[in-house]
C-alpha cells in the first residue's frame, strides 16, 4: 500500500515510458506517438490523464501536435555553425536545449598525439590529458567525444570539473581563449557498441569531427575526435569570396 501511495502519478509513469521509447530510438523523429484513445485503451486511464500525458510531452518539447493529423515525435536537428568558435554547451543553449555532460574516463599521457586534418599533420606535444565524454541534450545522447588537452598549457586540468564547458575551464582557470579551430568532417554509421552508447536500437548515420584548437600561432591547446548523431545534427558552413 505504501508503494502505491508514494508512486509517481499515472500520467507521469506513462509519459516516462513514451520518453524512454523516444530516447531509445523506438519512436524516431516524425513517428506518431500513442493517441489519446491509444493511451486510454492501453493503460486503462481517463481521458483527462491521457490528455495530460500528451500535454506534458508537448510542453517539454518531445512531440509536436498537428491539428487533424495527430501527435508526432519532434525532429531534433541541432544546427552547428562550423565557422564559429563556440562549444557544445553554448550550441545547445542557443538551440533551446538543456545541455549535460557525462565524463566517461580520462588518462594522462606522456607521448605526443598527432592527427591528420584536411591533409595536414598536426601534433600536440606531450604530456596531455585524454578525456572521454558523452554530451547530452534534454537527456538524449547527442555526441561522444575524445579530447586531448595540453598539460603544458593546462596543468592539472584533470583535477577540474570536466563535466562543464572546457572552453570555460580554459578561460577561467588558464586565461586561454581559442583563436582558431581547424576541423575535418566525415560521414560514418553508428553500429555495434555505438548503439549502446547512443541508446538506439538500430544503426543511424553520424558525423565524425576531428580537430585541432589553437590559442595562438601554431600553439595547440587541444585536439578532438568526436562523433555526432547524424539524425539530430546539421552542420552549417559559410564561404565568402
């Protein structure tokens, strides 16, 4: 009896199940979600409860109601301008999303780290801190990244809060502002172990972004190797003659 007394309201339990289906990719963007009648029939609840479920889903941005057609999973395309220097956190805030970061792990390395980006070989001199993070928007995994950060420029960065914006850490604790980012974008498919990382059940397209960030001429602060969900991300570029 005590469990029933303190369990979440019925509408909240149903809403949580539908949100879970969206996050796992069982209900992809554009897919119809259960209608009011579907919810009433499946969960044996009143029409008031069913309406509240759909209202909460819409209010939180998970779905869009189209008059005369039904309720559909909202498309979550986040546009990232690759000609601007700003990070994931600011990108999500500007898109009206709630950003979050989960630190998966880190390693301290003594050797140099090199990557070929746009045909040019870049090398980050050791020692460096290698960190792995999962970036989320509204609770949905959006990007998994590996960052390689110079310990010469950012000593003891592993002791900082690495679940916040690294750009803010660079500026606040080390007085570093990025002046240039050189990046390369390629298309990949998320499958195998990637499905668990992004909490999806079938392969989805993705973008791989490899880059080097500078704080002065030829001074590399960090390098990255990140994978973005292709079904929820769009990259925008601007060229001027």
